[in-house]
C-alpha cells in the first residue's frame, strides 16, 4: 500500500513508496486513512531536523494529524465499521513511568514514550493503519473530513486545561485572553477561548486576508503590532508561534495573577538580549505563571472532539485552506501566506 | 513611643524617633512589639528605592517581620493578654478585588492592597501597634522569640503551596527539590521541603561556614557552583535569590514536568544574553511550569506557624545570627557574610 515516508534526520528524503499492510500486532482495529494534516513538526522532519524511525527500520511513515474510517473492529471495542476515528499520537512506553501509567503520557517523565509519525512509531500517511481501541478517539460523524482538525485541537484543549488548572490554584475569574499567532493552533486556541465565554484577542502579522477574517468570524478581535498594544494586562496569554521574542513579550504582557501558556516549539540558538531582572521581578510581584505545554492525552482528545462538535462547521471548514492528493504530496509542504491548515487526502 | 521610620524614596532617611501611640481605629487588639526581623525589602526601603508612606504622612514606620505580645484584646476575639502574635503584612483594599474579597490578598488583582512597613500602612518597628484579630496570627508559645521567623516562613509556605498545586495539576510524584540560595528564605524553603519528605539540595556561594552547616543539619545536601552540577533534573526548583542569571539557570535546570517557583525580587535593568529559543523550546517539550510568588495570605500564615512549631527549635535559633537593640538599629542593616536573619529587639 502507498505511504509517505522519510529517513529521519536526512533532508529531502521524503518519498511516496510502497509499505506492507499494517501488522496485526499494531492493534486490533483496522483503519482506512481518509486524510492527514501537515504541521510544523512534519516540516521539521522533512527538513531532516527531527524524528526517529521505528527500531530496526531506516524509514518512518510520516503523519500524526489523522482522520480514518474503521474497516474492522473487534466486538466489544465500542467501535464499528464506518466510524470516523483519530489516532492518538503519543503512546506510553511498555514499561511506563508514573505519568504514562496514569494515562498522562503527555507528561511522560522518562522520555521513553513513542509518537506516531514522529518518534519510533509509523505515522498515518499510509492507506491503512492499525491500533488498539484505546489508542484512537471517535469523532462526531457530522464533522466528516473536518475531524482531521482534532489532533491540533487536542494541543489547545490540553493548553486550556493547563491554563485553567494553574489559574484556578487560587480564586480566579479570568475575562480576557490574548492569543499570539493566527496559525491553526492560534485559531483553534481562540475558538476554545470564545467557547469559554472569554473576550479573546489574537495578534498576528497579516493586516488583511483570511486570518483576520477567521478571527473576526469567531467574535474575537484581531490585532497586528506589539502584544502590549493589543490588550492591557490579559488574564491569559496563549503563545502559539514559538518565536522567541514573542515568547518573552508574552510573559512581559500578561496581567497581574495571569497565566501564560507556551505551545509553540521554538528554534534553538536564538540569542536575545533580555532585561532579565525586570522580567523575573514582575513575575514574582505579579504572581505570574508560565507553563509549557506539549502533546495531549486521551482526556484532551475527548475534550477536543467535544469542542469541534460544538463549533461552527463552516468556520472549521475555512481552516482547511488546501487539500492535496497524496500523489502530489510535495505541494502540501509549501506553505502560502494565507494558508492555515493543509491536508493530504488519501481516501476522501 | 519609639519607632524606626523612613521617608520613602529618600536614601538614608531612617531615624529612631517618637511617634504617637497607635490609634484605636487601627484595630481592636493592642500589641507590644517584641522583635522585628530585617529583610531585603527593608534594605531596599532604607536605600530609598521602595516604599510608600501612609496617605497624608511624610514618614513610614518600617518593619514587616513582626513578633508581638498581646496587651489587650476584646472578649471573643480568640486572643488573650500575653499571647504571642505576628501581624499579617498585606491587607486588602477597603473596596476589594475578587482575590482580596476571597481573603487571597497575596494575589490582589488591582494593586490597591496595603502592606505594613512597606506600602501605605505603618510597620511594626514601633513599641506598640494595633490591628484587628483577623489581621494577626497566634504562634506557638514554645517558639518564644523564634516566632519572628513566621513572616519569612509564610513566603515559603505560600511558595510550597504554589509548587504543589501547580505540580499536582496532573499526576505528580516529586522526589527532589533544589533550593537556590541559603539566605533566610532559602533555608526556610529547605526546611519545608525536608518536612515534606523530599530529597532537598541547596546551592549557595560559601564553601564553609554557618549556611552549609545549617543545610546539612536539616539532612539536606549543600552545593556550591552551577545549579546543573548540583542535581540532575530536580522535580522542583525554589529560586530564593532573585539574581537574574540564577533565575534563568533555574528554569533551564528543572527536570521534565517540573515546577520552578521564583521568590526572590530581582533588581531591574539586568540585561542578559539568553538562548531564548532553547529555553522556550525545552519549557514546551518538558511541560515546565514557572511561577512567581510574593507575599502570603492567612492560610499561608497558619501553614507557616505549623511548620515552625514542628521544626527543631535549636535549628531555628541558629537562623537568627544577630539580635540588635532598637537603639543600635543601624547595625541591623549591615549584613555580614555569615549573617542569616538579623532581628531588631524592642521588648525581648
């Protein structure tokens, strides 16, 4: 069957090739891939900067933002032929740490987790895959192909859970949230903020176009320019770019008692001249909390699936700016200025 | 009566003078001051860098780390003549924000709080003071003059509460804590860490002397040199110096899923060259949380009083390295290399 594979840490090694059908050892449920989203981590892997092949393999099947259709599921699994499902990206180690043992592999303590399409587990950019029933989440059939947005939504449903649990360590009545970046993660973060009844502001670079339109269609406010000019002392800042100066600005901008959640994976080696004293002093005097957030566990998948089911499906559809057949996969790795989410289609 | 006062924002304006007896409007309980501790904030105020006088006053009575003896308390107040009490430093605004209304003035949202000896309320370096019963906390009479250590202990009992609430946002089984700095806050932070059954490590500069001895007497491990060399990937880092490069090292050193709590108030204008990309990236990929913590509410005073009551009183006594009569107050502002806590005595 067809699959898009790479040799991890080897630039431009991606190719559409032929791989064996998924082994029954991979899990009890057989899934046909409908579509797979492309994100920054995929770009990093394709550039040769990241990724690990499965043990004993040279190549890794790419793809972690999945949507599939169940072809075969065992009785009692809660799944039936035709169900739309999304594979959970990160899996606990066979000898799990205490976080993985508690089902919280997103905070794996020993680094021995695996990740479909990223770390030692083949991904979803292949015609069929297998996994056990507890390694996938059913999505609302009404969502159809928009279910491919679930994995990026889990990133923000986890981020929002972190914000709320940390903010709620004392009495907390947040009203405003600033989202930095209007890419897929930023826009989905804004969606979940609006769903929570918050006043949401989003900052990005483009003055006009799809991104400002999508922000306004949510009932949120769009800004360009400096974070501090967008909103004074927001209760929450969700940093969704990973651009180092913006990360530091996010911490400096958040209001008294606020929470900053970092979701963007920054490039290393970016040196900044920082007034470290003022930043640290204001964090202490204002009880600021900053938390990094990566990945998601089953709880975040369920919350993400609920958030998407509640959302305006027409708005969600506008996030998918291009659908590329797998035979033209290289087009999917070229990101235009108005692109939000690009999806590779296998069996739409 | 005698009082040590300053003109806020005027260097070297501190003087021992005469002030009126406390007004009954200040509160229903009359307290005789036994002793008052001196800390970095007092030094900052004496240098003319910080502080606000009460409205309509030129001078502010200094002192916020109090210990007193009740002289007179109303029936039903839960206090009786002779009780040892400590005044709560921060008070909510008369028109409180939602945090102050919930008794959590340590996270005041509008900045309209007041603080004895710091911000718009006279402090405790005077022979007698008054406050309402809910603005003071009784300490174990067994502690005697060591009750003066309660206020700095509340800073760390709040910090530990923050660490535990934030760490506990998911399953968490911390084993190790790294404390940066072996001043009064660092040593009390180490005490509370040992009381929690953690493996505690403390880093400071002095290779020998009282501070290493006090750390070892707790059953903790003392280190000099780089944080990363002291302990690999601690679950908790409590930063108790406010020295900007150490603050950034603390964040870089904490282990996967760890919590860093900043308690030291950094000087402003300290520019650092920081590999901001690597710092932000590792915070995200490791789910790191960093929280600034200042001040304390009544819950933290009660937790601090319990922690002191449980502690070895001989060990606590060694923290008070000098007791200075108020007539020689200026000696109290000269900090020697082996000084931990210097206390000004009024009515020992």
